[in-house]
């Protein structure tokens, strides 16, 4: 039996939480999110390798035990900490998650799950062997909008949905003047725009259309150097070591296809972030709408009846059943707490994250070889 179900049976509704990595996303999203859910989540321990980051965390949770050493944090005790959030930089995810699972903690990992398929499979096996919960961001498919959209597009409302066009990017963190983390890591070989941002769209695409079957990509490194714009690092020039532009074609079962344009080399755009085309309509999510998990959606319906009165856009259509959290990251926290406290099914599965990792690695391979790559995994 998994611990969450056990907890539920014991009637415990407040879960004890640990935070690993108290940087930008922790202080801007996860900590405020957990604070807002204090009736269900009690942050009992925080860990970072830097004292100032730990101090920031204590500002949110003054009663949490502070740790500067990972082994000491893990020594806090699984019986006193139900779930830990791994909010460290992407290249560390695998090692941090593995040690937490080995020590008996259920884990919520920021994306990506790991850097290779072998590593991801090991983590999945470890979580299963230990009977622990393992949640993997990004939480697209548990946002209010995407939970509804999945039902909506298969309800016949836009006929047969057959193509998704996704786009996500910008110039990347080197240009985010107020970014408080280390922007350099995003241009290293294990990160890049796909691992940082494309991953959101890939979870949404596959969450709606199911497992991808083939992947082919064009792109590469467009801007080989970047000037950092954060005040503390201003003017430093870094080398771009990961492709900074991808255009990825994906095929799915049932004659469905998708394209994802994803980049750290796009100064600006006026394109929508996500569009779904069906025989009888279009769903469009603009840049101003995407980041709100309960946000509105523009829907175009065709009308083939005589006169065609119903044909046209229904802009800013609301989510019929908005959830408590309106941001994508908060939707993930809410989901994890719900699964662990109430025994609901985990949608943020490691299998889905592993499948998306295989797509991302295949896109990188296709950039180099020009081949269309078959995807073996499913979820
Ligand atoms: N910043 C965002 O807006 C954002 C949004 C969504 C997801 N994410 C994801 O969240 C993760 C963290 O991103 P971030 O922007 O917060 O980065 P960050 O660099 O600001 O924060 C990472 C924190 O981890 C700490 N750290 C480094 N090595 C560590 C170690 N060995 N053990 C414990 N802590 C360690 C750092 O000191 C830092 O405080 C990444 O995977 C990123 O992709 C970030």
C-alpha cells in the first residue's frame, strides 16, 4: 500500500513537507503556494547549500528546520516528512531525487525528471520498489483549463481534433533582468529551451493526444553567445552549449500530428502559444492566457447549417470548473496534496515525464542526424 492511501485511512489531512532548493521558483511560486495551502501542508524542513537561500525560506516558514547539508536534511525522518519538493537546478534532479527516494521520502520533482532515459527508469523503479509517491512537473494536465480542455476536445465540440501547434520561448533567462537564479545553467548541454520551456508544451500535447510515435526536428544553435543582463552579472558573456531553437514535428495515433516551435532565440512574437485544430473548430490560447491555469480560451466554431449563424469566435471562454490554484505550479502542489491525502489518482506520473524526456532526447538526436526518430515509451 502506498503511504498516501495509508495516511488517508488514518485521517491525517495536513501533510508535512520538505523543500530542497530554496531559489527563484521556490521563493516566487512554491513557498507562497504552500503557504496559501497551510491548512493542508505544513513545511517542516528546508534545505539549500546557501545560508541566504535558507534564510529566505525561513521568512516564509519560521518554524521549519533549516538545513545546509543534504544528508542532515534526509536525516529529518520520513515519518516526520510526507513529501519533499526537489526544486534544484535541472542537472541535479536525478541525484537529489534518487537520494530522497532511497531515504524513504515521496518526491515531487521539478522538470525534467532526469537527464537520460536510463536514469529516469531507475528513479521510477526505485519509487515503485519503495512504495513511494513520485510526482513530476510540469503540472499542465492538472490545471483547471487542461482538465476541462481534454474533455472538451473529445466531446465533438470542434469535430475531430487532428493537429496541435504549440509555441513557447523568448530569449531565455540570460535576458530576464530580474531573474534571481543562475541564468548560465539554462544554456548548458543538459538544459536549453526544450528542457526549460518546451517541456510544458510537450506535456500538454501528449496529455491531450496520447503518446507520440515519431519525432523529427530542425533547428540548432542560432545565437552562440549571450550577454547576461541581471544586475549582479551584467555584461558577462556566456557560450550557448545547447540548441537554442527547435521546430519539432510529432506524430500520434489516429492520424493526429503536432508541431512545437521552442526557442531561446526569439526576441518577440505575436503568435498564440497553443492552438488545436479540428474539423469543426479551433481552440486558441494566447500568451496573455497561457500562464493562468484557470485562464480563458478562445474557441472558434464552424457552422455548416444553412445560414451558418453560429460560425465565429467565442473569445475568452471561461473554464467551467476552475480549481483553487490559478497558476500552473500551484495546480501541481494542489494535485500532489490531493493524491496523498485523499487517494486520488496521480496524473503527474513519472511515466509521462519519462515519455516526454524521450521526446526531448529524440528531438536533439533528430537535429543532429536529420532522421525521424521512433518513440518507444508510452504512458
Ligand atoms: N524560476 C522559474 O520561474 C521556474 C519555473 C518553473 C520551473 N522551474 C524549475 O525549477 C528548478 C529550479 O529553478 P530556479 O529558477 O528556482 O533555480 P535557482 O538557481 O534560482 O534555484 C535553485 C536553488 O537550488 C540550490 N541548490 C543548488 N545546488 C543544490 C544542492 N546540491 N542541494 C540543494 N540545493 C541546491 C541553489 O542554491 C538555489 O537556491 C529548475 O528545474 C527549473 O527548471 C523554475
